[in-house]
C-alpha cells in the first residue's frame, strides 16, 4: 500500500500551486512512501516486472530508486526521516511504457 505519494501534479501536494504557476507540465518524476517501511520497499522492488530498479533515474524506461541505498545511504534512518525520506520511500522516473502496463506492474507488486 502506498502510504503517501509525492508529486507536484497532485492538487493535494503542498507545492502544487507554485508548480502549476511555474512549470510547463508536471513531468514524470514522482516518489512514494510504502506502508511497512524498508521491508515493504524490498518486497515491492523484488516483485516489479516492467519497472527497473536502478541506482539513478532518467531515460525512456521507467526506473525506481531507493534513496536509503543510493543518494542518502550515508544518513541514518532517523536523519532521513527527519528530512522526509523515511524507510519505504521510493523515487520513480516514469518512462514511455504503456500506462496500463505500468499501473498493472505497480498493482501486482503491491499484492
């Protein structure tokens, strides 16, 4: 289960208004927090079939990165949580795959 979705294109995002005023669209970068923390993230990442788990993001394929092992690996769990990156936080770079295929992959990985 996604505990929280971080995407400025959502009207519920705290920076939505400024993003809507300053950006030309919202782009394909987003992040989610999984209920269940790090163990839930590990299980989710193992189950993905279409989305590729990668150490960095960008390109035409959908990629997912886990900051606790990449960009924020030198921080403690408490330090990461304090800045809004708790265990279970995943960053996605959405690619050009069919949207229904992406949704199906995310749904099956959450089961």
